[in-house]
């Protein structure tokens, strides 16, 4: 993938987490700090499976020049 900012080649990789990865706008405080906030207030990037060894993983691209990560959220959400 080509970086949309500097037009250099980006490195492929993945974003990984032991829990679901969600994006929240600056208007939404983190769930841990605001119990009334919930998953519906954010956009799911990658879901975490069930069980003790479950994890979330979503392909992404990194530009070492711009230090930007590009990711496309999973389908279906």
C-alpha cells in the first residue's frame, strides 16, 4: 500500500489485542472512566473471540516515514 501522506511504500502488519479493538471519538471518554459509555458509542475495528486465549487481530499498514498506521475496520459492523 502507498502512504496517502508521503507516497512511500507502507509496511504490512496487523493490530493485535487481547480484547476487542474499538475506535471512539474525542467526544466519548474511555469506557473505564465513564461507565455509561458502551461499545455502541464506538466503532469496532476487530472483535475478540471468546475464551482465555482469544484475541483480536486486524491487518494494517505502517508508514515509517510519517509514523502513521492505516487500518480498515472489519466487515459487518
